[in-house]
């Protein structure tokens, strides 16, 4: 039975080189550890996987963990200091799955008072009024068919997501000449795989499309507004020419300046028609992508959310779960989507711890322009605090500018 306060975070994704390193919460994590140390006498910090992003530093071999520690030495010195007074428990995720079976990595972290647990699940039991309150958690990648392993202790490269990231996502992030590589490319790793094509279209349009091409879009639409009524006028006067319009028509037909203007109007009209055709083609293409399972970000997150909710209910509603335990609080990470759901009657709680990684919000635009993707942070953590009244379960957010 535990009387300690238990705090959980997940998915910091520390690790990488050059542009593929996108951890930017070092100071926040240090201040978070200071806060916990100051406010709690007995405490265990559990990190629910993907603490590291070992996939991004694979070239460093068996020195990967030490390489990351040295790069973020100030943070790990803080863990070492914090770990002298409080337990720090680390579960493996899919991005740092080798922690599960690589003893050297476990020993490297032990020097900084971080204990690696090789099991898929952790279990903590609290005591309250002769009642046992059971907390169970896992990283959560085993629920995701792209990121799962047939058995938890299998080699990292047996996961499909490993190969997708190594051979597609990270290679995109390293494309081109280092000095000229756009900064936004590193955000590829923050996108869901099936939203990357739409996100790339957005980044190309807003960041890479030349200013001349961008600049002529609005004049093209204005000229189209002039060309369309003239086109109707031109067709109509081929069949009916009232006497009062003949002088005007003769000017259009003979004046060189008007001829040039009319040519520009017609040429613009053709371009705009092609543009509208391409827009229809894009819409049809998106329908086909949707049909074959490629969704926009909101749908992707909703589908993932529903999958994890079903999984949590299975654990909480009966003891036929893999642990054969009556579970009161079930926690996972991996999705990067924060969620807190409780059943007041049954006194059951499900929590998705979110992440300490940059997230992307999709903002729709007017006039069928590509969506804008807005970066933001939501650094969330879960506190399970046993007291005389019960176990207080709170999902909180740590501030970041």
C-alpha cells in the first residue's frame, strides 16, 4: 500500500540532432521538479514512456542515453538531485522502447536516480477507510496498431511506426541543404502521419510559394469579376447588336488597347476556371483519402480518443483485464491528447496524461485556402494524492509561454 503522492507525466520526447531536436521544455520541467520537491514530502514521479526519442539519435548506438543526458545536463542534474529525496520511475514507450530491454540504458539512467521499469504496466495501491484504491497505467502504444509490438519485450524495430519515422518522417526533416532548410520542417514530427500531406500543402502555400504567385491571386479574382460580365456581353452581341451599342463594339474590336485588355481578361478567366477545376479535383482527392482512412486532424484525434476510451472502460469495468485486478484509476499517455473522464457513481477515473511536446491546432480558413496549423503547448500532469477523505485525482497544467 502506498501513502505517497503519485505524480504522472508522459511524452516529453527528449532527443535529436539539428532540426530534428524539438524538445523545448527544459526550463519548465526543471521548475516543475522544484515545485514538486517544495510542496510534497513523500512523492513518486512516474514518467509514462516516450521520455526520450531514441529513434532520432540512433546513430549514437549504445551511447544514445548518455548523449541525450549530456546535451540536457542541467535537466538531468536536477533529476539526480530530485531523485535523492523522491522516487522517479520511468516506463518505456514506443520511441524509447529499448529502455525495456537494454540494461546499459537502464544503468545510465540509474546514475541520475531514474529507475526504469521493464513491464508494460505499473500498479500502485492506496489505502482508504479499509478500502483499496488501485491505480494502473501504461504508455499506451500497444493500443495503436501502428506502434504496437506482438509482445512488450520485442525489439524496437518490430514496430511499423519505427520504420515510418526512420525512413519517412526523419528523412523529410533532414532534406535539403542544412543552411537553407526551412525551420518549419522540424514540425513534421508533431503531425499525425495521415495529416502530413495537408500540412505540407499548407506550409508550401504560406511559407514557400513565391510572392509574385501569391500577389497575383487577388488581382486574378478581380479581373475574373470583370471578365465574366464582358464574356456574357461578347456572346450576347454576336447574336443581337442594337444600333446604340455598335459604336462601343467597334471600339472594342478595333482599338489596340481594348484588344490587349480583353485578351488579359480572357486569359485570366481561363486561369481562374482552371483554378476552380483544380479546387474541385482537390476536394474529390480529399474524399478519396477519407474513404481510404486518411482523415483531417480533428477526425484522427476523435477516432484515437474513442479507441483509448474503449480500452480504459475494459480495464475499469471488470477484472478480466490483463492484470486480473479490480482497477479504480486507469492512466495512459502516447496520444498527446489530454483527457480526464470519471464515473462519479462507480468512483472510476480514466486519464490521458497528454504530453510535454509541441502540439498543432488546425485552423480553417475562408475561400478554400489551405488550413493554417498553429503550434501550442499544453504541459499536463496528473496528481493522485491519498488523504483521509480518499484519493484526490487531479489533472493539472504547468504554465509555458
